């Protein structure tokens, strides 16, 4: 015991007329609060970025890969690129549904059911067609998303000349001295 008859504390206050006050400690200081808020914000932002990109990912596949993989899951989309098989296009009487075949670079052919509007450039045999949809159990690629890439943007002058009925030679003459 000390001189103040305090059995718990042996400390003696500096000034006998003043008492020591306890300092309050808190778990959530302003720095901890800001850090916690920042961590929650970064975590939520990361979660939204992850879910956005994972659901927006669509894979390009070839016709043989699509056929080998079987029917796609109901919530999964795949992409396919190729050219229209000549004389395979059949438009339904309503004008918004069509059935045709598409050929990829390897020469594999796949039936396609399309619902939506189709422009005239579709009938160009040199156009590249990108489709996004699902492969059904019936062996048909079902889509509502169709993008037609205009071939004239990707052709050389010689290829354009050949398409227009020329002989495919360069648009200029090469003169050699004999």
C-alpha cells in the first residue's frame, strides 16, 4: 500500500491536489476509418471490374471446334467468322429470319439460323461475316448478332480490278528495257 491507502496503485500523483486522468483510446482513429473506406472501395471496384469482363468475354471458334464442343451452355456466347456459302441463303417470308451456311478458312461448313435485319452487302460472296450466338443441339448455329465486314476495305487494287471483271493485273504497267 502507498501513503494514500490505495491497495491497487503504488503510483503517487505528482501534485497531491490533482488526479491523473485516463486517456481514451479508440479502435477507429481517423486514419483507420479512411483506410477501411479506401479498402472497401477498391474491393468493390475490383469485384465489378472482374464480373464485367468475365461476362463480356466471348471466344472466336472455328466450325470444327464448335461441332466438336457440342451444344453451348444457355448463358454462354461464342463467335464465328466466315464467308457465305453461295446459293445457301434462304430468307423467310417475314423478312427478318434467314437460314444460310457459312464456311470458315479451313473449308468447314455450318448451318446458321439468323433473326434480324440483313442488308444488301450480305450477298457479296467476298464479305466476311462475324456471328455471335450459340450452337444448338440440332447442329445449327443460332444468332441474332451479325456483322458484315466490307471486303472493299481490305482488297488491293489488283483484287478490285479482278472483282470488277478485269484480268487482275496491277492498275499500272511495268515497262522494262529489252
